[in-house]
C-alpha cells in the first residue's frame, strides 16, 4: 500500500508542472550514449509521448556522431576531425545524411509512434526549416591556407512555420541536424546549436540538452543544480567550465538571452531524465536561467 501511495504522491508532485507547461513548447536535444542503449531509447520515447499526452509540445533534435563514425568505418572511409568538427567531404556527407535523416531519425520516430505518439521526421530542407551557411575557419597565421571542413555548416536562419503547423495538428517533430546551404547543398550541423536556434525561433518554454554527464560541476566536482546566465559566464571565465562543456553552456546562454524561458543540461543515461528534470522540484541536472532583475 505504501508503494502505491508513493506513486500517487509522485503524480501529485508533477501536477503543478503539468499545469504550468501545458500548451508550451519544449525542445529536447537527444544524443550521446542514451541513443545507443535500446532500453534508454524506449524510455526516452515514452518520456516524449507522455509530454505530448499531457498537453506539452515536444520537439526532438537528435545527433548521431557515433552512428556516423561506425558506418564510415564499415565503409572504409577515413574520419578526420579539426577542432572537434568532422571534416565532411561529399562522400562523407552522403553517409551523414544516410545516418541522420534515415537510420537515426527513422528509429526515433518509430519508437515514439510505438508508444502512441505521432512522430514526424524532418531534415533542414523540409519546409525550408534550416537555412545554413558553410563554416569557414580562419588560418592560424596569415601565411597558412584557410581550413576547409567541407560540407560543415552553422545555422543562418530557422523558418519554423512547418514546426508550428505540425505541433498545431498534434504531431511530434523529430529534426535531423542537416541544413540547406547555397544551391540546395546539404550541410552537417551541430545538433546542440540546431536545438537552441529552434527553441529561440519558437519562443520555447524550455530547451533541454541531454549529455553523458550529470550537468555542470563546480571546482570540487559537485553538481550545480541552478545557474544564472552571469554565473555561467563567470564559470567559463575562471576555468571551472572547460572543454566540451563550454559550447553547450554557450548554447544555453544564447537561448536564454534570446527568449527561451529556461534551459537544462542533464544526463541522458539516467532513466526518464527528461521527466525528472521537468516534473520534479529539484530536477536532476543543471538549469540555466535569466539573471534576476
């Protein structure tokens, strides 16, 4: 009986959050090891369907780096990186599109639909959703040539009309981070940045980035459950936030500055991490919010 009561109390704890976020948009960037464990993949799909069922409007933006690397290896195509960015020639881009818009996107949609959702897969060219520009890296010195990453881009503009139309009809958009560049050429994009720009374009209530770590840590390795934009910027300046966490923090900072209500960095390998972050008092990761006026 006590177990049943605890379950009821869990639902009651979620009630004010369900009421507060009903009708609001939540953008979730999905990637990392959570996409490589079938049980976690099912848990994530259930979480997204539950959000939609209680009246929240989820949008999923996914990565797929490990899956791309695996297929490139199987095909005997060399993988090269420059400053953390995958060098993407035409042959590599074909594999990127095959994996992201085909295999990964289709699998997420299938799982969402399996649990009663209405998932719809999209890429940047669909409905002119993502306009992208080729990234051009400046040489390290004036004599060095420009570094050419190939078909690697950054988001120039989001045209969210197709997303708004799908949401209004009760669908759950699942977006692959492939943008449309000049002359219709596909460009490989960073999924975190795509999620952030979509959240900004739609004025989302929340942006949630799933990672492989618990969130932002202080100098003693303790989780920081909440930060303001100024506090987050200070932690970058003093070196507390470093390495691969810096672009994620900059992504959520930009989102907050551009109108997103709250942003969250959470561990996607924790079962039902999305629900725990959104529907519980303490959450499970790090939230970044506006500075108090």
